[in-house]
């Protein structure tokens, strides 16, 4: 019996997944949480084999939660279930210790396959992502080089990208393991260097200059 823990800030999705897994006698949903903090608070008394984890959540997001799980519960397998198909984000969470990555539009049968695969200690990537990466490999066309962001430091470039991805100051601070005040300082420096008057103008400038991934 594989014990599953569902972590997503959308209750409707969690309930749908629970109903799906209840149809499989070899899988048991032992817990649910809407954030990484809730998951970590329950794990000491609710052991599990696989955590099915969303990437973007309030508070402790999927990447930070994966890092914590890998360090504190190395025997627990993490399978990320997300709408995010950005290769950079996927690479980050797999490097952090996740065993697999599935898009939320993946069919129920493939989600079942993914859970069984990571529970057995294997790596898993849903077929849609696998095909995209295979096509890039077979095309032989290298990724376009990252365009330099004039005047911004590497950390400022990173924060600019996260702002464009829609993260709040608090979420960026959690992701980069720094304080919200530090993030705000960087954001102010970015605004001054680019001449943007607000966040919307900043993103427009960054997009027009090809600074965003």
C-alpha cells in the first residue's frame, strides 16, 4: 500500500485527486494540506510514501517545501503536480530533490503511473514534457543565449524574473531564502536602473528588451 499526501491550495483539486486515488486499492490518501507549512506540521504524526505537491502555493512554495522534505524526510518521494511548464522551474525542483513532475492537464491514468513510478524509486516526467524536451534534443537547435540585462546584477535579474512570474515580495523572499526588506531594496534598485514608475511598466520594459525567460 502506497501512502499519499496531497498538497495544493485548491481544495477542489485535492478532493478530485482523493476521489481518483480511492478507486485504486493499492493507494491510500493519508493526509491533505494547502501549504508546505501544513504538510511539514502533519508529517511527524502522518507518515507517507509519496507527496503529491503543487509548485505555486502561498507561504512555503513547492520548491522550498521540496528542499525541506529532501533534507528532513529523505525517504519521502516528491511528485510535483503543477500547471507550470517552464523548464527552468522544472529543473530547479528536480534538482531540489523531487522524483517526478506532472502537468495538471495530464490524464488520470498517467498520474497513476507517475505515482507508482516515484513510489518504486524511479524518476518520472509526464509524456507532454518529455516529448517537448525530446523534440528540442532531436532538432539539434541550441537554446538561444540569455540576453544580458543591462545594468542589473545577477540577483536583480533573478528577482525581476520572479516579479514577472507574478510572485509577491514575501514569496520571492521565501524562494531566495532572504528577507522581504532585502527583496524590496533590490526591487527599488531595479526600478531606478530601468526608469520604470511601477511594476506594470517594469514588466513591459523587461519584455520589450527580451530580458524575461
